[in-house]
C-alpha cells in the first residue's frame, strides 16, 4: 500500500506543490540602479516599449530592452503592460519601422542577458522573471 501511494500519489503531490509557483510567475520591470527612474508607472513603461517616448518628463533618457520572441516572459509582459499579444506587437512595429520615427526595443537572449545589459547601461530598462531579481538592478514594478 505504501509503495502504491508513493508511485501514484507522490508525483501528483509534487506537481501540485510546484504549480502555484509556475502559475504565479511574476515579472520584474528593472532599471539600472544609478538612474533616476524611481516611481515610473506601468503606463509610462508601456509608452516606452511602444517607442512613444525616449525621455521621461524629468529629462532622463530611457532605452528599453526586450526578451526573445516566443518567450513566455515576453508574452506575459506584452499582455499585461501593452495589452497586446506578440503578433499584434509585431504588426505595430511593422507599421512604424519604415517611418523611422520609432524603433523597437533591442532583443536580448535571456533573463541573464537583460539583467546584465540593464546593470551596465544607465539609461536601460527591461523586464525579467521575479526569480532572477537581485541587487545588480533596481526594481521599478512587479507585474503579477
């Protein structure tokens, strides 16, 4: 009986215990710790990621970096912050790419790359998994 419980019940129990962490993955919008981006709201972050603004009202230049195409983080960020899916964002940038007025964020390959880039560029802003957050970057917003 005990053997049956371990064979059938333990894997299910482990999955159930891990599921809340997988479902509740949070995004951390981050910036370089030496900039003056304190208090930036999600609307401003969305405008930055749509290329509508390159400088904040206080004159601080801001340069966004993005996660790779197809990334679950990118999908989550676009849906929660830009209120668009990845396909709609691609169409959006196709429209503006030819005008030269707006430039899409530079795409980096991973959380580690985004964090490294943001930590080493004073005007950078990015987003990573909340699990990847450390003191090399400044937390601006948590997106559930």
